[in-house]
């Protein structure tokens, strides 16, 4: 599975909004805080606004705010808003695929991958990220040294 730059930037910007408090945050400030390209972030924020993750405020003191409480927005919500479904195989949802012969069981592997990706990304909220904490079950997955090594 690959996390796109768009999804990474979207989650980082949304986490900044969650940590910022009540007032609107200009896109420029979000881009600076997370060291992401401002123009690219503007397009991402537009996607997030269209999907109801953020709201924009115009005028002096304007910017972006979360459209829902940070504890009600998951990382999965943000990734789906900018990239669509979490797991695709050849541009299709695993449940839409069909394999035959020796590869027939592969469908179960792709569906299991989707279940596990969901299990992590749907559990972590923007409030968790803003607080600098993640749920114990997710944190425990990172405690093994092998989690940090690419084979």
C-alpha cells in the first residue's frame, strides 16, 4: 500500500487545524507549519471542504477550520476525501475483483489488507494526532523493531 503525497499533506494539514484551537487558520500558515507546497495544499483543502472535513471562512481573519469536532474525524476520513477508497488493486476495490485457479485465494489477501488498513486508519482521529497520542492498539503495532525496518 502506498500513501500519496496528497493524502499525507491532507492529514498533516487537518492535524494542524485540530491542534490550532477555535479560529480559522490561513492556508499559508498550514503550509508553513507542515512544510508543504502552498498551491498544492490549496487544492487539497478544496477537496477536504467539498467532502465536509474542513470549512473555509473568508475575509480578514479568514482561513480554514475543521467542519466537525476533531474527535469525530478519522485519518481514514481524510485519506478517503482526497484519494478515494483506502485500498485499490489495479484501480478496483478488492471486493469487485475475481480470481481463478491458483490465484483464487489472493482475493482474500487483498480484502484482509483492506480490513487491516481500515482498522488502523479508522481508529486514529485528528484529536489523537493533535494531542500527540494514538490509541494503544495502534501504538503497540509500532513497538516491534521489525515494524520500522523495510525488508
